[in-house]
C-alpha cells in the first residue's frame, strides 16, 4: 500500500433500536418507536420495535399518523451517547 488513508462504512440494520434497548431494558418486548425528529410536518418514524411492528406501525410513517392511530405507542429520540460509545468500541476493535 502507498500509505493512503482508507475508510470503511458499516451499516447495521436496527442498530439504533438495539442500542436503545440495551440502554433501557424496560423497552424490550414493548411497543415503541424511534423518531430522530419529534416535531414538524415532515417528522417520520425512523425505526420501530417488533411489538410496534406487530400492531401495524411502520418505519417511514409520519409522526402525526402515529400519534393519531397509535396513541398508546410512545416515541423516543435515538440515544446519541450510546451510539458514540458504540463507535468508540468499534474503532478500538479496528
């Protein structure tokens, strides 16, 4: 190699959901959603738990529709601290 810097991209489906359940064990098995943007007309559901998916909640659904149709399903913003900790661990392994 010529010493060039190389970058690697890693995509892990459902990573934010898994990190949220690891940080908050009470969410395991419960119906809930992840929404990075929790206000505004264009706010959408980013990811859903398995229990929420079983109720009919889908990723990409508008947050306003979630609030109207599934009032019992709470939404959370992604845990940025957990994501940063995961990145640090992953970087140390590389």
